[in-house]
């Protein structure tokens, strides 16, 4: 009915987003391979796109969105792009463990098996030319690619292939954006 309230519970994600903005708010662009402004934009838009694509693909949208938000944490932490996927492993675990310790009681724990999903998808997200049977790994690769396109970045090769795949699942294609 029109007057019913609908609510999508993403309290854990929202708290992780707050923690990420806390990580980023005082950083400068000095010695960074990517601007902190880009990192901020990319955190938020990847988390939103991950929700949409996860629902379309039958995956957990909050866990997908946490992975979307956190997958480039190594770039945020170090400023370095090289090897940032694998380098994110420890940073991501630390941040989620801190979340569980400080906010788990209030918003709900991120369980160990959920942590593994998030870490795995993040660690492998740069391997865009490799296709796996892990839905979350594929989702973060696709979301990362589509987000670049939607922010107006040149889209080619594996980015184009993965953006196409993501758009197709959302019943869209590149020609819709002309
Ligand atoms: Fe990345």
C-alpha cells in the first residue's frame, strides 16, 4: 500500500561507511596515486551499485555493499595503487574487527564467513580479465568497472566487458547513456 513504510536494513554498512569517511577526512593528495576525492566518490557509489547488482544476482546486498565500499582500502591507507587488492587483506580485516569490537553489539556483528567473502572479493578485484565462479568476486570487479564508467572515465577492454555485463543485469546498455 502507498502509505506503508519500506525500510532496507543496512546499519552495518552505514557504520562501515562512517568509519571509512573517518579514515579519509583528514588525508591530503600528497604522494597519492589517486586523489582522495576520487576515493571518497568511489567508496559511496560502489557501495550503492553493489546493492543493486547483488539484488539482481541473488547475493546479499549489504555484504556486497560493504565489499564495494571497502575494496580499495589499501589505496586509502597507503596512497599506492600497485598491488592494492592483495594489500587490502590485512587493512580490511583490521577495520572490520574494529567495527565488530566497537559497534558489533549495537548494529550487529559482521560474521567470520561474511568477513571472508568481503576480503576475498576485495583481494581479487583487480584481476578483471579473470572470470571466476565466485559471485561476490565477480560482482566487485563488475561494480568497480561500471562505477568508473558512470563517473565519466574512459572505458575499454576488460572495463568495457565488465561494465557491459553489469549494465545487462540492470536492463541497460552503453547506448542508453548517449
Ligand atoms: Fe581497486
